[in-house]
C-alpha cells in the first residue's frame, strides 16, 4: 500500500509518499512544492498541479490523503486555500486516484494521541513512526507524511475490525 | 479577439465564448458544465477542468475572464467556491491562457451601468449586446458571457485611452 499525503498551502504544498506492508511504514519521498508570492496565482496553482501529477505518474500510489478543512479562520484565507485544494483534488481525480480526507484533529490524534498537538509534536512522531534519520525537509512535508500515516492507521484499524467481526 | 468568460460554481459552472472585432461582439458558444451533488467533489472538479480544457483546445481563445470573488458569505462557501476557481484558473494556466479578473460589481456596472444590478438585468443586457435571438441556456451561462463582455469593454477602453494619449 502506497499513500501520497498532501498538505495544501498556496506558498508551499507539502507532499510525502509512505509505503506500508501493514505493520511497518517507510517514507519513499517527501518535500514541498514552493512558489513565490511574485508568481501569478494561476501559475502557482499550475505548478502545484504539475508537481503532484509528476509524483502520481512516477510512483503510482494507491490513494491520496489530505486534510479536510471546512473551517478556516476567515472567508479570504478559506477562498485561497480552497483554490489549492481544488487543484490537488482534481490532480488526483485526473489520474483515477481515490482521495481520503481527515480532519486536522484526526491527523494529530492518530499521530500523537492528542487532537491539539502542535506541528513539532507531530514532526517528532513522524520521525519516530517512519524511523527517519533526520527531520523532513519542511514542516509542510512533515504534515503531508502525517496525513498519509493517519490514513494507513485508519485503514489498518478498519481491516482489524473486519478481521475481528 | 476571442474571450472565454467563466462563471464559477460547484454545481454549475457557466461558460461563454465571445468574439469581437473591437466594435461588435458575438457569442460563439455558451452553456454550463453541470454535475450532481451525488458525484464525489473531486470528480466534479475534474469534470469542470475537463470541460474547460476541451473548450480552450477547440476554440483557442486569447484570454479567460472570471469574476474575482474575495468576499464570500462565509468561510465554508468560500472554501467550496475556491476549489472550483482553483481548477478553473489552473485549466487556463495549463494552456498558457492569460486570465483577467473583475469584481462582480465591475461586471454588473460594465453591462448595465449599475453595480448592484440583478442577474435578470444582466441577462437582458447580454442578450442586447450580443444580439441573441433567445436567452442563454442558463443564468450561469449569461453571467459567463457578461464577464467576457466586461473584459472586452475594459480592453476597449484601455485601447481608446492609449489612442487619446
């Protein structure tokens, strides 16, 4: 099972590919697609779309995992984040990739056991669970790996529940 | 000059291609890309992206014109609309199409002389300015033709200003 986690952001969209045999997870690649505020917004969206499409075509993950953000601080930031998420979801649909969505609280809870954990606590758990020798490139990459791990835990729990029934 | 106007919406995204020789405008094609709420949201975004990409490849417009919506009623509706706008802008960028953005008030004002005109008033002016024998297919298609006309007026005014200077 190969999961592409994505952390949406207009200036930096994190990504992380996590492979799992059902017991152990390992990170194949992680990083962030960056753009400068000077770039036209449509170009930034196109760069994010192109970067994710390349990753999907190169690695053929089984699923994309992203945070579902229904409550942003305000309408303006929600609108901007929505643009990025739209492009990310469409990039998945264009390649026939199913998308799993988790609330930020569910991701933090899955990783640390605490729904209000901060990004550094999540980073430490990402390093530990993936047995990484060093920190991921950025906190956005760490968050992307985290949502991928959350998905693996979620389907692992579902499989365990099926096995027990 | 051929302008593709787009009216973004998650259930119905209107489009309208308007050709102009600088004095007279005419509608080449207009309509709406529809999806049902039962479709997964990523699939709806993919359908909008695919529909617009087909239009762009078939007609090779010089520019896309869309409304710039920075203030939605609430964060949730802003987020949803943002997803659609993101896909629309990326579809343009992917084909190297420049995007012109106008506020809803600017579009209404350009069409009717009144920034708070309703959709029916805009529809009447779209019919009149494009010399249409019947109403556009939907109000979303009318709004898409309206933003295309707004762009043509805007660049016409800019050209006139350059000629006068």
